[in-house]
C-alpha cells in the first residue's frame, strides 16, 4: 500500500478495504423510503397543483456505494471527487462506530 493519509489511517485502525466496500453498499443502497422521497420531489417539481404536496426536506441516500476502484485510488493518494470522499468517510465512520471508536473527519482521511 502507498503512504497516503487514508492508507495510514486504515492500517492504524485495522480496517480492511473490502469491509469498506461492504459497509458503503449497506449505507448507500436505496431503500423504499428513499424512493418515496425522490418521487415526492419529482411530483413537487412537476408543477401543476402548487399547494397539494408538502415540500420534502429529507435527503435520500445516493444509491451509489464506494467501489473497489475508488478505494484503490484513495489508497494510492490519487485525487478523488468530493462525493466519493464523503461516501468513503461515511463508510469509515460506520465501521469505527461498530468498533466503538471515535469517528474521524474528512481532513484526517485525505
């Protein structure tokens, strides 16, 4: 592995990269409630009856988990897009929560 901040943190916290991919898949997969939120936003955007539907304030999951390719790029220290960094951060913090450890911030990873 390379000497990126991300690789060092994974080694220090003893987190396997494959576990990150699985955790991200579990966190980011669209559920029924997310589809309902997206449908409500689409209907509200359509126009027509202005006051019929209340405005949706919740945010749905992205539906795009972190891929093995993105994890490998992060381990090498390659530049990553912001949403990918956020997904990796959510997956790392979910694993750290399972291990009853303190969550990290984005600056600690990248």
